[in-house]
């Protein structure tokens, strides 16, 4: 058999083996490659699924609360709608969307729409602007108070005041805030409150200005200046009520006057004079009260003022009055003792006179002229006994009346004698 015949016979045998399904090396390698590829693909798919679900893990910071929007609607019921600080999971976007809202930080808003115009150099130097002729509403902020006229003033701006306000707020109800307050979502790296304030601060300034105006019209300018501690509380309450009406979710933590309430510069001199007079009046009133208290304490003791008020009550009984009088001390008690002694003396004297006249009544009924003459003589004797100088005038027998001349000055000898008598009596 030739070589060609052998090769033909071998090829025939090989073709026969291939047709019978015996694997060759190429097929085996292809199968192994496919098996490995499918395993790697499965591993990649499992890894992607794990990464997909793992990407839904997120953290809420301690000063934040979060809402999860699932297909645009807030996920959860009741308290579960709000997520507190910590780790949480949600489906990645676009199925779920995480809305983080800062609730623990406070933000302050300056409200200077009621302050007069200030130049930049005046602000830097801390100086008041110069007084102008009139208020310019186009650049000067102001607030109206209750229009009480000031007697004797020649100005018309006594119901205008200036003030700077400072509002501090937080977001305490994130769901209401998210639903009702428009704001742009912060970009990565941006502060939430800084971004939200671009739309929220103008709203708060407008509502605060409305609350300030509503409150201030209930006060006169004098009341506004002296009630700085009470006015911010009323403004804060009005502002909070307005924010709750629109379901803003914003809470007012404080409302303060950063620059005290003051009158317009145009009437500064008049108010300075008024304040000076008021301070002087207060000083005099204080001194008068202190003096009155001192006199009352010296005259009636430390309870004198209380007793005086009680004695003014017209409904109290005599026994109560006596009890009140007995509580008095000092000079007042001495006066009361003297008054009581005088009353007793007067009453006893009146009783003695009544008894004396009662005894004379029978005699008077018998001889009235004689009794009256006797009483007259007794009275004359008492009067003459107390007189230093006595002048007796006899009735004139002639028709022509006597001429009397009265010396205005007393007889110096009599005055001298009386004085010596008093001195000698005092020496004794």
C-alpha cells in the first residue's frame, strides 16, 4: 500500500470518528470559555445588584430630619414619615428620593425696614446721620404708633418711630415646610439654610413687618419707647400665628429689638427736652415720696401709711378706728393722747357746768333777775382776773358823752413788771 493510500485511509477513519461525536480540543476549549464567561457574568450581576441595594443606604446628620419620596409621594405613615439622625435605607433614584431638612440649626434675619437711612460711612463710624428737614419715605424706614397728640409740641412726627429688629427661627415641622414653602434643593457642598434663606427670608421679613406694624399701632410713642420688653413678645406671637396659618413649619425662637425704639431725628431736640423734664419730674416725685414716707414714719411709725389708708374707709366702726389709732406711734400717738385728754377735760367741764346750772334752776325760777346778775358778776370777775390792764369807766352824769382815747401800745411799766414776774417765777 502506497503512502497516498494510507493517508486517504487515515482521513477516512478521522472523519468517521468526528461524525460519531467524539469531542475535539477546539470544542472543549470553547465550552470551557463559555462556562467561565457565564460564571463571571453571574458574579458581575450579583455584584451590581448588591451595589444597587447598598447605594440606597444613607445617613441623616444629627441636626437633620429626612423625608423619603417614593415616586414623588412621601413614604410612610404617621411618625414613620420622618427619619431621624442615623443610618437608613431607601431605593436608589429614581424610585426613591431623599429630602434632608435641617431642623436643629437656628438662623437669624435682620429687619431694618423700619430704620432711617444710613450712609455706609455712618454705619462704619457708628454715628447717627445728620438731622434733615423732613422724613423721606422713599429711603427712610419708619413705623407708625397710635396717634396721641403731644400738648405744646409744634411737630407732626410724634407718632413715628424707628427700630431695628432681629428674628431668629428654626424649622420644627419638616413635612409642612417641604409641602408649603418653596425653595431650591441645595447642591452638593451647599449649606441648606443658606440656600433656603434665599426664598424663605423675604417671606419672613414681609410677615414680620406686618406683625410689627399691627403691634405698634396699639401703642403711643411714649408707651412704645418704655415697653421695649413687652412689644417683641407680642410681635413674636403674631408672627408665629401667621406662620401657622400658612402651615409653614417654621418656628420663631426669638424676636428682639436690635436697635432700640427711637423717635425721628427731626424731633430729637424736642424729645430730649421732654425726657429731661420727665426725668426731673420723676426725681421730684421720688424725693417727695421719700420725704412723705419719712414724715409718716416719724409721726406715726412704720405702719402709718397702711393705717392712713384704712382710716379713709368711711365704713369702719369707731372700735376699729380706736384700734387703728392705738397702733400709731411717735408724735402722732402723743397728739392722740393730748386730744383724748382734752376731750375728757372738755366733757368733764361740760358735765360740771350742766350740774351747776341744774342746781341753779330752782333758784332761777324763783328769782331769775338776781341769778342772772350773779352769773354776770362771776363772769366779770373771771375775765378781770386774767386781764393785765384794767380800765374802769364810770357812766357820765352829763348829757354829753365822754371822749375815750385808747393807747395802742401797752403801758411799758406793766409789760416790764409782767416780764420780771415771769422770770422770777421761772427762776423759782
